[in-house]
C-alpha cells in the first residue's frame, strides 16, 4: 500500500533515470498526469502515455538523456507531504538552484512550474523540487 503516490512516482522516475532505463511504468492519477505534463513541458522527460494493465490505469514515462547518456532528472525532493502541507504566496515562490531546477506548485488553476506561477502571479502548495 502506498501512502504518498507523488513521492513514490518521483523516486521511481529518479531511480530509473539513474539506472539509464528507457522508460518506467508508474501508477496513474489526475495529479500524476498533471505533474508529468509539467515535467515534459520543462524538458525533464521525453513523453508519457496512458496504458492499462489488468484494467488498472498506469502511465508509461519515456525518460530523457543528454548526448553522453547523462540523466536529465538528477534529483527530487518532496516538500509538501500528506502530514504537513507547505503553502506559499505569489511573492514567496521558491527558486531551485537559481533556476537550474523547478518547483512544482499546485495552484487553484492547475499544477505548474515556479516560473509559470511567478509569471501568472499565483501562489499555492509547493509539491516538490526537481533538478
């Protein structure tokens, strides 16, 4: 049983990326699909597709690597956890490694990167850092 699906998926992505896998299959949910959409938009993954295994929804995530097979996902850190939620205002949005990484922010509109939230003037729950 998984208590925190977001943490589980982020760690699976990081571990598969470090192990140089071409893809990884993770459980699907609306939040996971939105997070993967932002990761694709920001260039951390190549693509993802929804699949079904034994009538259960999963996502097949195609990982991205540099020219010398270096992974694009170097690390992840879960910030807001089920036991303790972390919220920030539009003026308190964090920067991850001076813009080298991204912070995923859950706003009332959608899940977006810290750059997009800063541009649109939204605050919200800080889900995680990815670099």
